[in-house]
C-alpha cells in the first residue's frame, strides 16, 4: 500500500507529496476509532435532529410532519411536569454540589498526615454504582425506621418527611443522594485548581494580617474562578441530562413527582416506540442545555473583562 | 463548611515578620492540627456512613436491618449471607458478564483511542483540527439526546439483546481520544522527529515510543473506562433483556424489584457489586484521580 501511495504521489509536484502522504497516514490512525464514532455517535446525533420532525413509530413508515411533534409537546402535560422537575433538580443539585465540593477541596488541601485517606474517602461515592447508591439511600430514607428520620426525630422533628414515599420530598431525597455521590468528583477538579494558586499570595496576606476567612474570599475564590466556571458548566450539563439515578432510585415516582426530561425521552422513545415524538423532546432538552451553557459563557466573559 | 478558620480572624494576632519558631507558638499549632483532624473525621464519617450501613446490613438478618434505634454493629455477623446470595441469584453469571463487557470495551477503547490520538497529535494534515473539534463537540452533547436513534439502529441491525450493541456503542468514545491526545501533546515532537530520522515509520513511533511513554495515561483511561462500564446501568437496561446476559447492576436491580423487603440480601448483593471496583480503585487510585484532574470530563 505504501508503494501505491508514493507512486501516485510522485506524479504531483514534489512539494505536495508529503501532504498527501501525511493525510493518508493521519487518517489511517484515526480511522478505526472514527468509523465507530461516526457510525454510533455522529450519525445518531444528526439523525436525532431529523427524527424530531417525523411522525414515526415502530410499525408505520416515517412521515414528515414539520413542527407537529413540537405542537404536541406544548399540549403534553407530562412535558411540563418533567421540565419543572428537571429545573427543580438542577436548581438543587448545582449549588449544593458546588458548595460541598469546594468545601471538601479547601478542607483537604493541606499538608496533614493521612490527608490522602480523607481524599480517598470523599471520592468513594463517585465510583460506587448507582444501583448500590440507590439501594442504600432508599434504605437510609425509609420513612418509618430509616436512620435519616431517626436522626431527625432525635433532633426534635416530630413529623419528619416521608422522603421517597412522598411526592413532595422524593426530589429532595434524590438531590441529597446525587450531591453525596458527585461531590468527590468535583472536589478533585477543585483540588487541581487549588494547586495552581501561588503560595506567596497567602504568605503576603498573612503578613498583612488577613484571617483565614478573608484569605478564602479574597484569594482562594478569585483565583479559583476558571475552575469554578468549568465546574458550574459541567454540573449544569450533568443536571439537565439526569436519568440513571432517577430510574434506579424512584423511577419517576411517586406519581410523576421525579419524572425528568431525559426519562420522558426514554419512555416515549424506547418503551412506547414513538421515535419522532421522543426525538422532539430530546431536541428541546439539547437546546435548553445549549442555551444555558451559552449564557454561562457570556456571563463569564462579561464579568472577567470587567 | 470545614473550611472555616481554625480561630476567628479577629483574634489571630498578626505574625511577626521574622516568623521565628518560638516555643510558645507550638501549643496553638497542636490544637489547630487536632481541630483540623476533628473536622476531617466528621466529614469522612458523614461521607462514609452510607457505606458503613451497607456493609453492616449485609451481615444482618432481614428483620434486623431497619430497627429503632439504629444498630450499627450487627448482633451476630451472618457471613452466611455471602454464601446464600450465590444461590438466590446467578451472581457468578452476572459478575462474569460484567467483567467481560467492561474488559472488552476497555480494551477496544484503549486501542482505538490511543491510535487515533496519535493521528490527532503527531501527524499534521489538513482538516485534522476541525475533525478533532467535531470530536470534542460531541462530548458536550448529552447522550440522552440521541439514545433513541442509536436504539433504532441497533434494533434494525438486530443487535439488541446482544453484547454487540453495548460494545459498539461504548468502545469508540470521543473521551478516550481526548484524554490520550492531551497526554501525547505533552510529549515533545522532537522525540518523534528523531525517530523519523532514524527510519522508524509512524506506526513504529506509535508502537515503540508513544505507547510505552504513555503508560500513565493508558492506566488512567483503562481505569476510568472499566469503572464507568462496570457501573453503567442505562446501557444494559435498554439493550439486554435476557437474564443470562445481565450485568451485576441489572441483576441487583431486578433482585431489589422482586424482593424489596429482603434488605440484608439486597445489601449483600450491593457489597459484592461494589467490591471489585473498590479494590481496583484502591490499587490504581493515583491514575484514576490524575485522569479526572487532567481531562476534567467524565
């Protein structure tokens, strides 16, 4: 094969030869991965856009219906419920995880004997499978004899929430569980960010008599800005597409109290076989994530140029 | 919260410029260290309580799991739970399936990912960076947005309810390419140039120089991929319907669905499903954390 390449390349002007050669070499490296990537990620991704404008279920032939799926979406009560629940989850999950992860990182960013043990412990929940996580937290949140409610009782709460068994408290329970699971992951990102802050800043602040609290607000937080921004963007994307935790922990229930958008996509598309309609929901989900991310980038630009 | 200062800032005296280690400052420092440890221990306890309750419940009788007040240590350790679970559900099959799936996907991801990463980092050709940008862009698109087209494809190809569906969908991820490329970029081009002058082909450079040099990155990618695949629920949940193909996650979930009051057995299963990953993580922790810290992406 190499022979064929050099021969055909020698016909063209000598300067172009390396370019052709390199294109073929380069693609030969990329191709094995690209074939799989194009076939199973890129094409489905593009297909999702087209599907959203089709009426298609498992039995009938696809038919172009324009915006009909989206019109139907606006009349679908489940869509509004799922949208509200997704926002609810995001509004709880993003700030809580951010604060917990940052707190852990600052607490664990010191030279103490055995600090590595604590870092490992904080990261443990993240490598635990969601099924195991859901199983344990559902037990902890048991309304009658669960440790969480026993603790609340001991603290003087006479009528503790029924958590996953109640429509009002199932989402908070899911949020607590997801914060517990994800904080270790973002802690690692924050720890990496903390390493980049020059130690001299802290020394100088100490000399000027700044306390630990002041040092945190005046040095640590401003210097961590790029990391914090990155973490917020990641958390946002992650929150809007939440699916597996919900499926294994509450399956959208009780009632529709924890039904989220990604789960609606799954139900309509894979369980019910309404390919077109579910793709319309997926497209809306994607556009929301994109819009929020773009807004975050804009805000970040504006405040960093200020 | 634990980041709170060890002493209120107002009370803390400004340090003398010389910073001489006077014997007087040793006392407060000891207290401070002790306080820091107390804070850390409290946090660690809060983080680890769910694990403790999982392990302790797995060694109890079913009716001893949810008691008032909570018993953290079982009255008698029922190790027999860990024998019984193998009879209750086909645990060997599930574990074997999980190992096979995770292993196959990790291997393919490592091979194709590092191979493509070489093309993206060390071979210059037109269109390369645009293509790489397309790769990166797809990482930001939620998988949930295109899971239905993927499903339709697999259904038409009659690959649902086979391992092929999961392997094909997960083995060529853009993430692996991204992680490996980041690492290759840190290896100087001069090294490749020198090898080229010595007459090594591009494939030779990849195989003899880049691969051995990138062992830490390969270890990171292998661990991340293996753990993610092992823990994956939605993939197997969507595609695998026959019991004999199920992974540990599916098997455990189905057991929970059928016997939701057998808390002890459920926790035993949970412990068994988490144990391999915990061991793997403890062995390769360094690479795992580094992989996340450098890429920042899942």
